[in-house]
C-alpha cells in the first residue's frame, strides 16, 4: 500500500534514555510519561488532540497479564481515548495506526512501545517465542540462535569475522581490537550483540494538512509492508531473509537505490549484513547513523525507534528519502519495511 489516498506523516518522535537497567515498574509508565510530555511540548498539542493510540509491548517480558493496561496510566483517564495494542514491537503498532488513519477514522495517532528486559533473564525469556514442541523445551537462548546463523554465514563464505567486526566499527584499529576480543556465543563477540536495554519510544502520526500544521517538514510515509518467514529454523536459510526482501520489494518496487538513510533493526552484526543485501541497499545509503540496535536495543520499542530515527533525519533536513526496518522473532523471522520522504 503506497498510494496517496491518505497522506500520512511522522511529525514527532521521542524516546527514553537507553539504559541497562531502570528502577521503575514493568508497565513502562515512568519511561513513557516524559516521552509523551516531550511530544506534547514540541508539537504544541495535548492528550485531547490525539485521535487514536496504539502500543506495543509484551506480557511475558513484563511478567504480568495485560501489562499494557497499566501503561495507559501514562496517558491519563481524562479525556476517554480510542486505544489498541499489539503483542509485538511497536513498529507493528505503528502499522495498525497507519491503517487506522488511512481508513479515515482519525487524523492523528500516537504510537508507543516499551520494555524492561532487565526485570528478567532476557536471553532465556525470548526462548518463549520458539516452537513450543520441538525447540522451546531445549531452551536455546537468543544469542545461541544468532550464533548458529552467524556460523552458517561464515561456513558458507557469505561473510567473514572481519566483516562482522566492521559493522559499526570506527576505523581499522577498532576492527583489529574487536577481532582480538573473546567470543560470547561463538562466533559472536560482545560487539556483535545488541545490549540488554530498558527503554520506551513514541511517535506521532498525522494526516494531510494536520501534519503540515504540526511540523514544518513532515516525514511522509510512502509505503509500509511486513512479511513473515517460517518459525521452523531448520526449514529456512538463516543467512538470508526472504521476508525482508519481499517486504522491501512491496514498498520500493525492487529499487532500493536513492535512499539517503536506512535504519535497520539488526540485533546482531551479521543481521545488518543480511538486511542490507535483502533490501538491496547501496553504498551511498548511510546505514544506522543512530547507532542502531547494537547501540541500544529497548525490547518492543527498538523497531519503532528505527522508524523514528529515519523520520527525524527527514524532519531535520539531513535526508530527503529514508527507509526503516523492524524485526520480531528469532533469526529475523518477521520483518517490516517502511519508506519515508520529504515533500
């Protein structure tokens, strides 16, 4: 879906600090409230100006049922709101809000996501996403699953350990230093793995003239699509991402050239290599100028942040066209790609 039947733009983005641990509750209220206040002040709006709310979070990560209900305390009880929720990264909540606005049911939406992985043992908690019959009972942690994918790429010659070390490296000296570091989940080293991060993020969407009223240079969403690969790890090539390729094709018509910036939700260094190839990004595109998930990976908000950072590059004038990617599930199982532009 990329026609202009209803023009929708990102007009504001805010996120909580990326920290290893917070001392707040698992409902995210302490992290979300400053994000909302930031957006209200920046855009000159109030709660009453938001036509639709949609959030992304996880009950099993929060350790409580219907954890998103408690998060609504950050919005307030008055006035009554039109609200929805997805049990996924909030990038998928943004997709729901995008559809809502396209249907004409609202002209503004606020999308937010939050997670507090420091409250539990994240690498093991993520095992709950796996096939509950054959894989889940083995309790493979997330880093081990990623290590299998990274090793498959090394053995097949798709990348080298130097290629992995070069992702996000400052210079050649930094690459050499990284290659000398010990393995964490062979062949992955600490720099190859996104840090455990508590955090939250929020984005405001608006349609047409309302977007132009709220923002001098809106980041117009020209397309958004998501696709899914099989959850059976042994049934797919872990060194490739067909679902990312299909989603990217749906919004770029197979031509990913001309993007100034691409924000990719790569939680491991080899995933950035996979995503760049699957989308078809060229060397002229700046990839993850924000640092990406390898710099800060707030669960259930990191994918939304990729859209937020890509939009910010357009809003502040440092880019004219941007691409954003979000992922969910083990080994890049589910993938969403969005394109944005200035007009």
